[in-house]
């Protein structure tokens, strides 16, 4: 959705979260995919494409992942992450800094697991953990549904701040905002 910068920062951000929510149900929405940055164990930054699966009413963003994937260890070590969205047609960029929480074998995981199709579940039931060196394996990697939801995990990301950039022919517009004491405040800054 086009951003109406005459609105208050709080309203702009509220509308943005509605847009993100839409992206979780609209497979063609550009905000369906986003880029999650973590800090590797050796302190290098690491980014990867992920699917935005759910936006909770308390504005937490949910990503599904394999509990054995390196990003889990990275987040255990450093739970401050960054999440980037880009909408090419609208030329909108959203950048969040967020605090990540790992869910594994809890009620949130169970609820989301039960909503996944069998095909969707396969991604979290591979016999070999993500990143395994395949040089020594002859057979193609397969999955085992008897793992159930053992390796299914959810990252819930709670944004701490936002950096919103809207490119435009008539001039670019940028707004930054902070989430503190349960509410967003924001201000325009130089793009
Ligand atoms: C379009 C696309 C969507 C992806 N979605 C996810 C996802 O939702 N969750 C996930 O863990 N990995 C997803 N991946 C794979 C990750 O980008 C990454 O390769 C994988 O999670 C391993 O990351 P790590 O080694 O940093 O933990 C996706 C990749 C692509 C290309």
C-alpha cells in the first residue's frame, strides 16, 4: 500500500503492519519474502531469505525454520537481529531491528505445525541437518516423517525500531521510529 506520510507515525506503522499481515496470506505479495540478518559465531554478519509466516496482534513477526539450522545457534548467542523488506513496484524499503525469540516444541509450534500441509512439514523432517557436507553421501538427501515436529521451530521477532524509506520521483521520504513502552513514536529524517 502507498504510504500516506500526512498520517501520524503511529498510524503509518500500524498500516504497515496490516500490509505485512496481508503478505502472509497473499503468495504474490513482495513482503512475503524478507531478509533476516543475524551475527555469526565469529561475529560476521549473515543474511538469508525467509518467508514471513504470520504477524501476531502484538506486532511480532513469525518465521519458520529448522531447529538444527545455524541461524538458531547464532540467535542463541545474539538475539538482536535485523529484518529487511522491499516492495519493488512501490519502491518501499522497510528495515527493522528486532529482538528474536526461539520457539521449539511449545504451544505456538504445535499450533502452527498443525496448520502445515504434509508437503510443508517435509522441510523440517530432513534426515540430515541443514548445512551437512554432502560430499560423503551417495544417496540423495531424504526426509523421515517419523521425526514429526522434532526439528520445527519458530522465530518470533519483536521489532524495536523501524527505518522506512519510500522512493519517489517527487523526492524520497524516510521515517524512523522506535517502539518503547508499548507504543511507536517516529520522525522524518533525511533519506
Ligand atoms: C525464497 C526463499 C525462501 C526461504 N524461506 C525460508 C524460511 O522461511 N525459513 C528458513 O529457515 N529458510 C528459508 N530459506 C532458506 C534460507 O535462505 C537459508 O538458506 C537456510 O535457512 C539456511 O540458513 P542458515 O544456514 O543461515 O541457518 C528460504 C530461501 C529462499 C530462496
